[in-house]
C-alpha cells in the first residue's frame, strides 16, 4: 500500500499492489508528499506530510472503503 507523493506536483492517490501492478484504491482528502504511514494493505493510516501550506491530516483507510479523515482533537 502506498499513498500520496509527488510526480512532480503533490498527489492524493492511495494504491495497492495486486501482485502484478499498482492499482488505485482510494484518494486521500488532501494531496501531500513526505507523509508517513502504518498498518497493512487492508487497513492503515496515512499521517503528517507536506501540503504546501501546512502539515497534513491523519487519514484512515480500510479495504473496500474510501479514505476518511480522523479527528485527533
């Protein structure tokens, strides 16, 4: 599982390796690069990162669902 990045502009895709190719499975709510992640290909977190103006949010992804922002307040 990979999410975000820059090619050269920031991207908001989340992709999973299906054994032969990377396949887009969801979109982050905010395009960003230099983010971190944790979890597995079926359930994970993407957090931090550079959006160009502020640090990115924490977002959760579960297989079969879209990415959602996690409120950390």
